[in-house]
C-alpha cells in the first residue's frame, strides 16, 4: 500500500542521490548510537547479530545499510518518474520528458 501511495498518489520529492546518502548515513548512525545506548543500560543487544560483530563490522553493517537506503531512494525516484512522466535531467544537462 505504501508503494502504491508513493508511486501513484504522492507528489514528487526533490532529493537527489548525495543528500539522500547524507540523510541515510545520519539515520543509520543515529540508530547505531541508540542501539549502543540501549546496550549500555541493558547489557545485551536487541539483535543477536550485533553480539557476533565487532565495532568495525557493525560500522560496516550500518554504512552498508545507508547505501542500500540510498539505492532504494534513487530507484524509487526513477520508477516514479517513469510512471508519472516527470522530467529528468539528461547526462548532458538538458531536460527530457517521457513521451506519452
């Protein structure tokens, strides 16, 4: 239902890949901070995987998640433009519109 709402009923959003990556990294690291804070109080992680990973591996997991979120945002934005005929900048900088 959310995908249908996003692709067919929502207005287009104006975030590009670089800001999407920055936002995704901020969300991922804020969540990691929250998980570490919970661990400091509870003495255990909410997911068993975090117990198996060291700090460097956990950082890699969250960075990978941020890149996956960014790729999803870019892909959904592309699908939205294809379905709704939104103008997209070409590689040369000129604007092209999908022909009906």
